[in-house]
């Protein structure tokens, strides 16, 4: 039989109020929550490793079954690309030498030298609302919050949180909370590229005086103003234009779908 | 009156969240949807716990999830707390019938909870999947995974709840059996 107990909604209100307080504290960028998060990551790291190891055969089987077609297609594309690049490779020594001679003749030095640290992506998670990329570099390597993260192809995102000596989390440029000032070298046109979600192109809001100048296929790079977390000149994306609406977007140049290694830009030395 | 065995509940819930973080967040169904164990577990909790305990456990599950995500800290705690409490209060009508009905309604509950999470996340500038035609497939996959896993989740819940609780239509809680 049932025994009656007095109900109460107080606990619900109390818990919701607690959650609101936590969100408020977090939104103000206060330290305790970041520190607590880092501590939880560190404490649970061994257990996560064990769980990951235990499930790795199942994960490998799953990936094999789900991504097999993708891998085959990608292999075919890569073979074609390798053949194409091998052809171009033959011309590079001459081009490099010619460039060096021109720079010497004109007295030009490289405008910026970047100090970077290479990091391996140790975890790439998709929650239902955000993508979380964890790298194996942290405070011990000089990584700090807001540092730009790149691959050889282009901009990846920025360090959103340094969890420990050897762990940091990267927020991708496709995240809805990320945006970057961009410019196209061909015309000097500028705009702001904003993330609208994982696996989506970047929404591009062009400056009014730049709208008529750009065309599909243009490569946009970071503007690199002083207030930006991104140094200038980093390739960001290729312009795509919707034929019906005229809406512009950028396809990220970095392969954000399969990140394996990235570089964190620790410092940018600008030569006068 | 709480029937939660905290010494069991905390490690079990932490383990479930770690499995989610370490395994399931990295393997999506048909590239669209992921099995969301924490939400399914919350539905399982709501099927057995009284409204107060469900709210407490929902909050704890959400808080653990928040530690491993980088949206507003407390977002999942508030959403899962509210979902757990709502389902526990409504379970006289929602979750008491037979096993098949229980699965179907749990699937619906998990889909609704997912939409609530997306909506709450969108308010804070996060980016849930775009509401296009493919989202129906996503919802279907989420619902199917929930229907398949809610019974094990309910059994798991039984390991850290001393008594099966229910709530009558006036909101009063009582121990079942």
C-alpha cells in the first residue's frame, strides 16, 4: 500500500536558482568554475583513459562500418591530389629561388614570424549543441586562453580554456560564439565571418563597399587588427555565393571534420 | 523523504557521464544523432523516483555533464533538473503503463528534453543543429536510442534508489509497494 508524503516544490526552485547563479558566475568569466572544471578533467583523466581503452575495439569497428565509404572516397581523392602536387612540386625550387632573389632586390622581409607549438587532438567530441576539441598542450607549453589555433591549411579556432599543464580546449571557428574579421587580398574587401554550427560554412557579413568586388572562390584571410585574437594573414575560407539569394559564406580551408594535429600560435613577432 | 543512496548514485552517475563523454560523444548514429545517456538516465530516474529525488538527481546528472562541456555552466543542470521533475510529477499519466508504451513515451520524453536543451542552448548563443528536413531523422534516431535504452536505465536507477516512488494527481508523493 501507499504511504503519503508531503510534496514540495521548494527543492526544484532551489536547484533552478542554484543553476542560474552558476550560469551567472560562469558568464562573468569568474575563475572558480574554470578551476573546478580543470580539476574534474584532471581527476577523471585516468578513468576516461581506461574507458576509452576498453571501448576502443568497439569504436574502431563502429568507425570502420560507418566511415568505410568515406575513407574509400577520400583515398581516391587523395591519390589524385598527390599526383597533381607531384607535378607542381617540380617547379617549387625555381619559384623559391626567384622569390628570394626578388625579396633581396626589393629589401622585403617577412612581415610576421609566428612562434607555434604543435599539438595533437586527443579528443574531438560533439555534444548536441557544441563541438569540443581537446589538445595535448597546456600551460606548461605556454598555451594561454584566446590564442589562435591553425593547421597548415588555415584557421581552426582559438583556445577557449587551458585545463591543465598539458590539456587545453579549442573552440572552432564554426562555433556559434566565434567570429573573425576577414579580408580578401585580391580586392582588399573586408567582412566578418561568424560560425553557425559544426559542419556548417561560416556566415560572411561583407562590408557594404566590398559586396560588389568579391566573387565565388575568393580566399579570405584574417585581418589581424590589434584587438583581434587572430594574427593577420591566416587563410580562413573560400567564398561561396548562393545563386538565388546572393548570400555569402565561407567554406573553412582547414579540414575541421578530421583534425589530428594543430598548431597553437604562441607569439607573433612583427618586423618593422 | 529521500530514497537516494548517494554513495552508489554519485559514482554510477559519474560513470555514465564519462561513458557519454569518452565514447558516445565521438560516435554518432548515421552522422546525425548521438545516443544521449544522461537524458535517457534522467527519464529512467523519473520513472522510479519521487519528484524531489528526481529533481536532485537530474540536477546532479546535468551538473556532471556541465563539467565536460563549455557552454554556460549550469545549463544542463537546470534543464535536466526540470525535465526529471516534470516527468516524475507526470509519470502517473506518462510512464506507468506497459513496457512498450513506456518505451514509446520515454522516446518522446527524450526527444522533447533534447529540444528543450537545444532551445536553452540557442538562448546562450550555442548552435544546435539547424531545423531542416534532416532534423526529423535526427529526432527519430534519438527516439529509437532512447526507447531501446530506457529499460536498462530504469534498472540501473534501481541500484541507487531505496524505494520506488510515485506522485498522485494532486502532487503528493508516495512509496509504491
